[in-house]
C-alpha cells in the first residue's frame, strides 16, 4: 500500500499535463502517512487525505493569508471524494475536472476582493491623514479602526472623526462649546450653499 505522499507525487506528475504541481507533506505539519499536499501554480494548494473507508478526499480551502477577505457568496472550501482504487491518471482527471475549476474561481474572487479591500483601506488612511492635516492637530489617539480622537473631554472641542470603510463618507462626532457651535454651523451652512 502506498502512502498519501506517494499517491500525491503520482497525481502531481499528471495534473494539468504535469510539471507545475508537486507533492509535499501536509502544510499543517501532519506526519500521518494518510495525509499529503499537492502544491500547484499561483499558490494553489490541495489537501489529500486517504480515508479509512478506502476513499481519497482532495480539498481546497482558503489560504490563511486570505482568510479575512472572503466575500459573501464565495465558498471557503471545495472538496471531492474518489475511490482509492482509481489510478493516479484517473484521480488527476477528476481533480482537474471537478475540483480545480470551482477552487480557482473562489481563489480568484478572493484575491480580487483583497485587492479592492486593500485599496479602500489605503485610501481611507490617506483621508485620515489629510483630515488630521486640515484640522492642524495631533490626534490624542487612534482607535483600532483608525478613527481620530480629537481634543479632551471637557475642553472646547472633543470627539472622533471616522473615515468610513466606503469611499466617500466621513463622520464627525464632536462635542463643542456654544461659541464653537455657531462657527461650525456657519461653516456647514456655507458648504451646503456652495455647489
């Protein structure tokens, strides 16, 4: 009987014409002879598990580095089961036909979502810096979301400035004295009247 690593090596030479896939011990550190990993192009990684019932399970899951970027509606895991009696060529064909297309589609959607989210986060921090500069202040602190905390409790002005995760909203939550309130109201009124 061959080990999962040996089976994975046989499959790797046949996947997508061979040459782009390799077999390795399981990436989670398992030393079980029933578990192995297939590593392919573009960071694609498949877990291969020899089940006790004679079947082989091959699965793809979201890489840890992309775990926080899975958009709604995208599967976090895809898997297939095959009879362990199939030869490596038949298993490679099944993986190519049944597992790789949905796994690659999920991975591409997640990678695209990550690029968008990283761009939004970078633009958000640029806006936070621009607002801090416009206010001509050194914020007393940032919270975990990167919001500016301005002033001191009981002072003439204090509160937070939140640049939302979207591309266009900024929320000012401030407490001010009556005198400053009139000045701020005048600035808001002027901004509303200016096209």
